């Protein structure tokens, strides 16, 4: 990305305010119109809900008041491998038939509320159509991320060929549950300078690490520290919903953390780690010893040289306060976004109904060219009116810099924890660093990726950070496991969502099905003869289906999709 606005021949992408009305997530399946190469991964085939007669409530006089029972369908209404969303009067449930057995659970993904009936059912779990989270159909437990919560499950029985569901009313309303967690067995003063597990960072990697430890029965002290002044929040939403408050974005409340004995130290910056004494030193002078350490500090904005660094209308989008200030300052004013990253383009899209004008400056003529290829990048550009300018000085009442990021690992340079030439922490398949007892995860790590013959890679996805946190927690407890997931990513602009799964670095060809002009397409990225990743828009649940196939260890060949 260029160093300043006056760099020769920048590219300006002009965003017209009245171009597109915002759309909501499309609930319906987007048919692909062709025979699928993914026969074992079946999206729901039963689209109709039960009739009014099927949903008649059974007498409840002999049932506890907090439960409801309903006959929802006939046993022959569902074939094996089908799902149906059914109404129980007090709420809805997802009814599933697999191997002749019926199960029922919550019908909404706890992450963003996606309708799981539109997802993919395969081998005992359902994969969310929007962001790829997986849930066990027998237990409701979350098996793959993103998201923190599991699903409630409901009792199912068959009487006289009628399928009957008995469900807790509260669970029907909440549509989510937390796994049982252990409590800390020791009475510890909060001023004690020792924690059995110390977690640096309160993003998804750190939070999942802490919660997994408690879910697995860990009863010693857990301390999580963060430079933020808020409890953990949903950072990807910042660029898509600029006016959201920290409370609206919150992942877990302070009460939740306290109830599960996960201590959170806010506005605490770590400046050094002494691995010999197993201690962490904070900027305010506090020193805390640890037995196990998990580093999940994420990334920080890539440094840029420009005049006026102290002005108050130039932002790196990092916090809810940044997002709120950008939205407020851009109201009916001129906004300039420096950088065609996903974050930069999402901010541009979010400002179109607020700002007088929005301009995006980048060094590439097509956004996302490296990640998605030129054809898909050009298709996404059609969401905007594109005007190429040269040498123009843009008036900026508010400027947002989205020119990439670097790992936030400067405090580790003298620690003895190994960093590569770019500052990433190198870890093994169990997320352990070169130092015993020190683990790392999330955006800051290079980790061995099994589908690429354990090549060390950095995959800075929100979903991947969750996985790293879980793997690290299990490794700390002597239950060594490794990363077994398909990377999943999404971006939303102008009411359109692009979904992406796999690891496409180094792709050499793109096979596109659908209509790029209509922004209803699926793109398969191939390396030699193998599909390594997929992206789609308005083609659900194809990305989740591909993730399911890749996650099962199977290979998709070029010929399968051509």
C-alpha cells in the first residue's frame, strides 16, 4: 500500500451512495442447477414445514409447565439425510433423520442465527450454511467454529407413526447453551502474582482456550489479560456495523467470566516475557508468574508514513470507539479509505449511506486479486461505480487506513520464543512454541497445515483462531490434539456476503460456475488438478458443502467440478 495520499498514480474507487439498496441475508437455498459431486454431504432436501394438523399441541396437563410437546410430522415425511424446521408452539426446532433415527435440536446457529435447515447434514453433524460452524446432532455440542455456544437438544419419540418432540420452553427461546464448566477449586486473592494458566489476549483464541480448559475440568486459576478496556467482543463486526457499541458486540459478559472463574485484566499491556522465571511483565510494573502461557495477541496495523499522524480524523479500525467515531465524523462528509483489504472495503460499504462521498485508494486495480483472483475481484467491484484517477488529491474529512497488518509480537523479541523473519510465532501441531509450557495461537502464529503436507502457514481467520485456542487448551492438559479444520472466511458488503473455505494460497486456476455479472456464482480455486479452496456469493450452502468434503479428508479434483 502506498505511503501517502500523494503517491503517483493511486487508484481511486468511487462509491456512489444510491447504487444499491442493502439486502438482508438470503434465507433460501441457491440452487446450482447441476448434479453435485458431493453426494455424501446433503443439504436439506425437505423444504416444507409440517402442516397445521401435524403441529397440533398434545395435552400438557401431565407435563411440567416449562416443557412443551408437539406432534410435528409423520415418520414417512422425512427421508434419511433430510432436515425440517418444525413449530412446537413455543418455538421452533430442527428435526433430523439419519440412519432411520430422528433427533431434534435448536434450529438457529448460535453464532449469527443462520437457519441450520439450509445447512449441510453429514455423518452425525450439521454444518452452518453461513460460516461453517458444526454441531453434533446427538449432543448439540459445537464441533467446529466459529461461535462459542452449543445447541440445545430435545427429546424425540415415535407414536403411531407420528414424530413427537418434547422440548424445554426456555431452550426453545434461547436456541443456544453453554457446555458445563468446572470452577476454580482454590481461593485466590486477585492480587496474587501467580496464575496456573496466563492468557495474553482476549480475542477468540484466548477466550476459547479459557472456556475449553473449564469445559475439560480444569480447576486451577486462569487469568486472561488484554489491552482492551472491554470484555471480549466480535471484532469482525466492527467494519460491517460501525455504530455498534461494545456491549452490542460483546461475546461474553463480565458476569459470565466471573461465574466460570475466568479472571480478566483489562487495559493491561505486556512488555516482556521472562521464560526462565516463567513470568510476564506488564507496562505498569506488575509481574505475574505462570505455569502455562498462551499468547494470542493478534495483529496490529501495518506502519505507514504520512503527514499529520496526530490529527484526530485519521483512524486504524481497532476498537468499538474507533468504529463509532468513524461513523460520526463521516456523516454527510467526505471519507477516504486507504487500502483495498477486506476491512477497508467493508468500511467503505458501511459508510455509503452515511457519508457524502466515499473513496478507496489502493495500489491494485482490482481488490482481493491475490485472495480471490481477478475475475471474482472485478465482479465484486461491480457493487460500486469504479473510476480510475491519477495523481488526484482527495479531500478527507475522515480517513480510515486499512493497509494490512503485522503480528503484535514486538514484546517477544528478547524472550527466547522463536519468531520468524516477519515476526510470527512458530508453533508445532499442538500450538506449542519452542519453549516448554508456552503456547500461541490466532493471527500471530505460523502453524503446520496438514492439507499442505504440514507446511507452516499463517491463516488470520476469526474461525481459525477459535480452533487454535481449543487445541492449545487440550495440549496444556496433556490431551494432545492438532488442528483439524477447514479454514472458513466471510466478508459482507452492500448487503452481499462472500463466503470462502479452504486454503487457496498459490492457486493456479479458477473454475467459475453461475453468473459473475449477477453476483450469483461459485469459484473453485485449483492447484494442479486439485481444488484447494472455494468462494461463493448467493450460492449457499455450496461453501459449507465443500468444507464438509475437504474436512472429511477427501480430495476434490478439477474434473469433479468442470
